[in-house]
C-alpha cells in the first residue's frame, strides 16, 4: 500500500513538472524571431496563427451574466473581459434598459456613459481584455463603435479630443511583464507609442453623433508601420475606454494576425494548385456570372461558321474593342455584317450579336437592363435564349457599357482550344467615375489600354514633364499642369488643368468635365473652410468642380474608414474624389511589405463608397510594375466585393505568362530582391542569382512589354554598391 502511494505521488509530480515545462515552452519562443522579418518564424507557426482568425474570445460580448443589484444593470461579468469603472454596462437589447440600436452585432455590446470627466484623471472607464497569446509580427485591430456627445476632459483648455476615446494594445513579455511600446519612426523623427490606437479620433474637436461604424485602430498613419508588436511580445491585452465625457458603445472587436506576415511567394503558393479556367480569368470579375456551356468553334478539324453582327448606323465596328474581338476570332474567318435575316440564322454555327441589333430587339425588351443594379450607363449584359442557343447577345444601354461588354466577350474566347466560354453575365462598375493620375507622358496605345482593357473613365497626365508636388501654407496641393484625357474620340489635346494657388492667386483653368482640387495636409483641414468661402462662395466657382481630391488620413493611406471621411466632410461640403497612391510605401524595416510585385492592399470601409462615387489612382509613371498595380486597381474599382489582391495578381500573371514554373520563379526572385534591399547587401548577395533574375525578367512579357529597366536597375544598384 505504501509503495503504491509513493508511485502515485511520483506520478503526480511528473505530471506537474511536465505541464510546467509545456507552459514555459509555449511562452518561450526563439530569441531570433523578428516581428519585422517573419521568415525567422517557421511558416507552420505563422499559418496556425493566421488560421485562428480573431484572437479575441467573446469579441462581440454575446457571453455574459448580469448581477441583479436593486434592479439595475450595473454589475456584470463578460468572459474574456474585465470591467474598469462604474459607468460601464453590458448591453442586452432584449432587456427593457436598452433598445435595438445599442448593439451592432447580435444583441449584446458594451456601453460607457460618462456625464462628466475629470481633467486630472490618468485613466477613464472601459473594458480590458484578458491576456491574449501572440507571436512576433503584425496584427490588425478594428471595432464597431457608436458615439454621442463626446468631449475631451480638457476641452476648457482648447484641446481636441486627443485621448478622450482610449484604445490601447498593451504588450507583455513571456513573464507577463509589461514592456515598452516605444518605436522610433524615421518619418516622424520621433518615438511613437505603438500601444495607443486612437489616432483616428484624436483630431476631432468633439463628436456630436456617430452611428455604428467600423473603425480601423491605428497608432500613426503611413508610412509608419502600424500593427507590429515588439519582438519580445508574447501576450497582449486590449483596453477600450472613454476618458472624456459622453456615451460610447463598442461591439465586434477584431484582433487578427495579418497576411502581411507572409511573403508574396508564400501567399501565392496555395494558388499554384488551383485550377483556373477561362471563366476564372475574366478581369475585372463580373458582378454576376453564371457559367454555361462551352461552344465549340472547331469540330472534327472543321471550323464552324462564325458571324459577328452589329446594328445599322453604328460605328461600334471601328472601336478598338470590336477590332480586338474580331482579331481573336480571325482564325475562324468570321463574317461581319449589320444585317441578318431570320432565314439566314441557321447558316451559322455561332453568332455574336453586339448591341441593339434587330435580332436583339426581337427577343428582348428594355426590362432586361433592370438586372444592372448600379451605374446602368456603364453596365452591360451577355445572354442567350433557349430557342437561339447558338447566338450570344452582348448589349448595353450605352456605347460605353457596350465596349466593356465586348472587352469581356473577348476574354471568353479560347482560340488555343477553339472554345467560346459562354456565360450569363450581368455586370456594372461599383464606382461611376474611375480615373488615373500618371506623373509622366504616355502614348496613344497606352491611353487606349487604360480606357479599354482597364476601364478607367479619365486620365490625368503631365504635359511634357513630371509632376512635382509641394504643399503651401494653406495645406493646398500645387502641381505642374496636368492634361486631362477623356475616353472620347478627338479629345487628346484637351486644355490643361491648373490647380488653384491660394498664395499666388493664380487663375483657374477649367475643363468641361472633371474639375478637381487637391488637399493633402491633414493637419490643416480647417483651412478648407476658408477656401470654401474665398474660392467657392465669393468667386462662385463651386459648380465647376467635380470634387476635391482626398487621400484619407495621409498622402499614402491604406486604412480608411467612415470616421476619417466624417472628419474630412466636417470641413467641406465639396464632393470628394478618393485618391489612392499606388507606388510602394517604404515601410520601415518590414521585409514582406515592399515586394515590387505586391498588389495594392487597402482596407476601406464598405460604407465609404455609398458616399463617394469617384476614385482616382496615382502612379509616378506607366512602367510595367505600375501597370500590374493598375490592372489590380481596375478590378478593385469595378467590383470591390470580389477584389482579392493576391488572387488578382496571380490571375494577371497566369494570363500573361501561362507557365506556373515561371510565375513561381519570378515571385521567388522578387522576394529575394526585396530582402536584399532591406538586409546587409554584402552578406545576402551570395544567395541571389543576378544573372538568373535578369534572364527571367527579360523574357517576362506583359501587354507586349518586357519587364522594364526599373527592375534591372534595382538589381544593378544592389550589386554596384
């Protein structure tokens, strides 16, 4: 009996020691794991953290319990969270104390109601999460928030909201000891407290009312590398509270390990195994597409008889889109005609009816265009009928929409396998106005490519010299003259657009369509109020302007939410053109974020595009790398919901390279180039095959271009230094 008891005690000790060792092991990660160089962390570990999704338990506060004290809902317990302060409540919209608007997701949320705030307080009231286990790397934080009558506790001193809304990520080491959040920024030339995540709120004077909206929580704006935890971080806690006065509701807190912790090669690898057919490779992705039958254009080595018909009195056959479609079908010797008698239909095996032909008008009414839900003047349909299955109709309510439809039909032709991939398509652009600003000259073919293949409405390009930008004392953007080119014939020599200089009081040069002002200094937004009075009211030129350029919270914004838009709109009632900068932002020390082939990634609240109808993309020049980005952005602005950056890039490469091995090789070498740019060049150069890279990029073609000197020059600089 004594021997049995002794064995039992020894077994218990071994179990306890094993558990302790396992616990210590889980908190003790290799010291060489770097938050800015995720390749130091095994892929499997990073993938496991990505697959966890939202790391916050009870993120929407749906689990909890009320302690009923004298019939008041003050005391509560929400698992995963700790209540800090007396004026913090657990909302239950099913109870009499709350209404249905007090939760964003589900029936529960947290409400903080402070009638007064003391300016001597070091901290306010709110909720603090339990410890959340993390590894080094980048994380994103967002939440749903609702606000009412928010004021700073120091408002009597004339301060803005500053930290009235307090959102923080607190970092802890393996022993759960808090560590410093300070991170030096070369851009701001100072240490940044990377723990604070309330930068979006700080610049408001006050917030009278904000309905439920999703906010991306950041410490500072690009090019500061927001979201990276210190290398030694093993745990974090998230605090969300109210230091000022007013009422704040919070719900649906999300804290995720970012895909930016993976190299471009790692992100694309799953796609190499994915079978993509012609339907999958349509760019931009149509809003609605139903795959149908594949129509054979050759049978038993005999070419089918093909007809392309279009309306009488139409010049659509002279468009580049029509010509390109005809050329793609040229091996089948198609007949092109404006007339088609019913008795002749059976003479052809495959017919493309383009526009409102007699054949189309006989089989369809205008009600078919009701399926185009937005921007009908640019939408199109591709359809057929049960009785006429050998006829594919492409039609639109406008010529512009019809050109877009022809462009899609061109992509459905597989001349290698002699197939037409018929699909029922209803398509339209998400945003009505889509423009590009290119700070260099481009030729006629490049204009056509941007208008036709990429579906941009307007192009702003320089006249003879690159745009050089500076900000004057009014926070207004000055540039050299830009020339606007519309997607219309004979308009290549449009007048110049010169932006207003408040300092020199230069005269406006107006265009007949797009009229745009630039404002780029987020610290001087109040100046727009004065500009409104001086320029738009006194001179009465408001009607001439289509909008004012807005780049979000900085000139290279990545995350833009409705709170940012609300702040900008509080200073101006001018229509807004959202402008996004596409050239790589030089994030500090981030190995994975600067790959020259990486597609642009923006986190923009969906409700933004309910209020902004125009978008502009800015690039320095139309080199091949930037053209890849513009293709991605044409897909984004056309169908925002279907935009998956890495998948779009892979599709672009598949359409233009076709060989998976070459794609993999190109991405791998591009990643190595990126690492070389950020590491000690002499130590890393031995692992980089310059000759192999040069040979590959010279053979890489995109839209009839070789990968340009931009890439090769970058390589040369690495090895010459």
